């Protein structure tokens, strides 16, 4: 008669998956958080360029830059500095991006994003 014995490796894959899965999930969330920060930096650069262009053609550069940045997604809580010198207008924006993604947001500090754009005054 055949003697039935339990396979000593039975369930090994399930145990390995249970050990590795939390690390994989945290790593994927970290990659997602980096992607969100990069997306926000690109949006900040684009908005800063649009604000500098609007400021270069407006009668009031400061008001034009603020209105463009307020209309963008980075307008909330951003520090905006508009300077006009030697026929050029420069818009500097500093934005504190919160890292609030689940799990990894607790371990990462908020990131300060910066952008600057300079245009020649048009009028």
C-alpha cells in the first residue's frame, strides 16, 4: 500500500507571498508618490511660464501673474514673487507639495517645489 505523506513544501508559495507582498505594495506606493511630485513640478513650471508671459504683456505684471497662477492647479498656497527689472519680468513660484499618499506619506516630508520664468516686457 502507498503511504501518504504531506509534502513539506506545501504552502511555501503562500508564505513567501505573505512576506514579500507588503514590501512590494510600499514600493509601488513610493513610485506613485514620486510620480505625483513630478507631475506637480511639471504643472508648476508650465503655470509659472504662463504667468510670466501674461505678466510681460499686461499693464500690471503683478496682477496678471497672480491671476494666471490662481487659475492654475498650483495657485493655492503658492508663494509668488514678480519682479520687473531692465525690461524683463521674472516670476518665481515656491510651492509646498504635501506627500499625503497612504502609508508612504507618513514617512516622507512635504516637498518644496520651485519654478522661475523670465520674459521680456512687451509693452
